[in-house]
């Protein structure tokens, strides 16, 4: 959607009177909301009369909803958008916190820092486009990094290293690529102690379909698995560093 530069209009000097400031904020909200509504209707290929028929109202009612000079009932706006397959996303900003009030878990509203807006402007992109591109780049880089780590772990698990042999014995029913994938996730845990316990849980949780490990682990106890997890984490950290 093309966003008109209503913000520039809003930033023009106004009186410090709270009522004037409030009136300016309301006018900005009406301008942007009605501009968005008209564009969505246009993209849907509907005239005001056609949309009015879908809403079960007169064309004048749709014209009023699309006018920035009129007050709008929230229910009417939500109904207008619903018929067009759109949602109204609402958030409240207080200081540095943004509280999303709209019931839509698929779309999150966030406060974009001025520095990001400046970077987006330099790149010739909108803030939204810039953030999406940054996220896509991060996800792709993370995938490549994850794949690289897994490709290092698999040869280690296949080796004659004593720790690798013990891990294969414990996880004998699991394919090595799957073990490597789970270990890579464990290594992403920030705290070292938490990484060790995550690996220990991985070792214990894969033994004989949930039976007590004490009955099927050849005399080993939980301490043995904790020790093995610690040894494994130490070796993997060295391997991927």
C-alpha cells in the first residue's frame, strides 16, 4: 500500500494546546485509515456502490466511512474491512513499550527505531520492506550456519572417538543426521550448564520408548549420562569453534 506523507503534514508547527495536539493526532489517524480503506476497496475491484451492497447499506454510508472529515465508529470500520478480507490492527505505544490490542497473532505490530528508519531510507526502502529483508537475511544465514554445524557433528559421531562410540550405543535406534540436528539445537542454548542438561535429556529421552533408563541402560545411572553429556558438549564446542 502506498503510504502518503501525512506525517510531514502532522509534523508542521502546531500550538502547544493539548486540544490542538489531540485534534492533529485524530486528523492524522482519519487520513491514514480512510486512505487505506479506499485503496483496499480499489484493489478488490469494487465501487462504493458495490461494497455498499455487500455491507447491506446505502452508498452514502460507504462514502462517509471513507471520508477523513467524518467521525467513525470502530464497529463500522471493522465490518467494512472484514467484508474486504482485511483486519484492523491496533496497538498502544507507551514509552518504549508497544501493546498490541488487535486479536491477530499472525501479524505483530512493533515500534521500529529511528535508526532503522534511517537505514531503510538510505536503502531506498520502506521501514517494513527493510525489516522483512533483514529478517530473511538473518534466517538464511542462520540456516547456513546450522547446516555447517550439523555437517561437522555427523563425522564426529561416525568416528572412533570414545565419547562418539558411547553416544552411538545410547542412541542406537536414531539416525546420525537426526542426532546431529538435535545436538545442534542443544548447543544453541546460551548457558553452558543448560546445554549439558539439554544433551543429557536428549540421551535419556531416546532410550527404549520411555521405559525407565535404570532398567535398560546396562547399569548406568543418571550421573553417568550427565557425565557423558558434559564430555560430549566439551568435544562439540571445540569441534565447531
